[in-house]
C-alpha cells in the first residue's frame, strides 16, 4: 500500500507553489514527520513533512510550479 504525496494547501489563498528541493533522494528511506521537501509560496519557503514512513518514489521535478493537490510522489 502506498501513500500519495501531494502539494499541500498552506493558507487560504494558496493555489500553487514551487517545489524548490527534495530533501530525500528518489528511492531513499523517509520517516513520517521528518522534512521531505521545500515548497516556495508567495511570501515564504516551507519545509513539508513526510506523511508516512517508507521508500520515496518521486514523480515531480524540483524547480517546477505545481497546483495545490498535485501528486508529486509516493511513499511505498
């Protein structure tokens, strides 16, 4: 069973964000609650935590803009 990793809704007006950096490499081990990636919004850069423990499978490239809710990775 995998857990989807999506661009989160941060604040009321956020509609998109730039995935600035993956903090864990593709295929790396992740732990729930630990920083997984950084997301740049209009006024800030946020570290986003992993929702689950497992192996990261990245679907989205860093440096690109994604809509809130976009699937960017899975944790297997």
